[in-house]
C-alpha cells in the first residue's frame, strides 16, 4: 500500500503510517530499529532496494531522505516536504517513508526525521552517497547509535579513508570494512591451522580501493609486521600472501568469486569468496549496534601513509609500502593468535 503526500508535515506522515497499518491490518510491532538512508534521487532506488532486502533479517522503519537541489533562487527559497508512505508488501519487512526535501528544509532534515523515529528503538543512519566529513557531528548523525558510510562511493576513496580516520567516533563504520569480513575470517582461520610466525604480508587489489587498504591496515595492526600493497586489475581484492617461517600462505581470488587457499605442506583448497552486494553488507552492519573496536584499531594504523608509488597505475606489479606498522604500545602477541582476534 502506498500513500502519497505533497507539501506535508511530519505529523501528517505519522497519521498516514497509522492509516496504512489499519488498512492492511498490521500492528506496529516487530520492528527492531529505524534505518535512516540519506541519498540523492539518482541512487535512491538502489539504496532502498538494498535496505528492503536487508529488512528481511532486520525488520525496521526505513526513512529515505532525498535532498532535492533547487536550480533557481526562487525554488531554493520555497521550503517543501513531499512524502511517500509504504506499508505492507511495498515496504519489505516493516515500513518505508520516502522523504523528498526542497528549499530550506534540506538544511533541517533532522527536524523532519526526529518525529518519525520509532520510540525506544535504536537508530542507524546510512549515507549511500555524499557522506558528511564528520558523520558524528552531522545533525542526522547525532540521532544515531551507528553511522554507516561507504568510502567506495567517494570520488577519492583513499583521501576519504584518511578523513574517516581523522574524525572517527565510536559508532562509525564503513561498508568498505564490511566488504573484507570474509577475507578476514578466511585468513584468521588459515593462521589458526599452523604454528608459524608471520614475517611479511602482501595485499593485492585494485588501485584506489579502500577495502584493500583497510585489509592491509588490519593485518598490520593484528600481526605487527610490514605490509606491502600491490596493484592488480581487480576486481576488488585479488590476493593476500603471508610469508611465514614455515612457508607462504596465499589466498588468491582472480575472478571475484572462487578463491584458492594455499598453505605450505597442505593441498590447495577452493573456497567460496564471492563479492557481496550492498544488501548483504547493510544486513551485516545492522547485526551489531555497539562500536566496532577492531575497525577503529585498524583505522589508526599509519593511515597518513595511504599512498601508492607513482607508477602503480600503469604497472600492475608495482608494489608500494602499505600503511606500514606503527610502533606497538605493548609487546605484541604471537602473530598466529593476534590475527584470530
């Protein structure tokens, strides 16, 4: 069921939600959180589709904030709020309100969103595009327990990653970090199978890919060893090579789906390592609402050195030093144990 409201208010939107629930005979129960999606008109459909798919695991009220840019001074001076209320099969699991903001209302989105939040339920804000410089200081970000950005969508992902590290606040997270969860799990499991000390690491993947950088930073943080970053045609992350005193451990994924895990002294194994879509990444982020300390720790690892060699873009074999390794504050645990934390 869809209800269109033109030049409306938050109060009228709440009434439309109640009206829609009564019409389909569904009470307002079972929703576990409010997901606020900040996007533009071009990306609104894809972002909402991903959120609807994720809502099958996390029933929620989804508030899609679309900030419309007015072209003329006359349009900019006229504040208006249009809304589309969706309940039932049109809203996935939960409820959906698409909010289109015009004029001065664009600068006060939090005033529109606040009355529509589910009472006594956590709030997650996801910027599908155009994330603010400091999500925790953003008016919408201040309403949330978790703030999700996507460095991959930025014009310069590496610079964006530096900015995220500079302003990190507990509760911040990034879909570029979620993308490497299967890689981190597979590498930790591989290191648990051997009793060896890791000496160096090489991470291979597309140039200007924040997930590749984050994986290198995580390995440097967990293992306290030098990490090299090499460039490949992709897609995304393609390989990680761990040099150990017992021989190399290699996780190689050339096609973006099936990877090969090679451990010295053991037969090679094919492992599923598919590139995941946005709905899976959002569903993963909604599983936890507490600060991600592992992400925070990785983000602090020499992020100022997130650079590539000058010829990295033209030479796939070019290798640049990854973020390096910061001097440990205390004696590190053995490499095998550190990685499995």
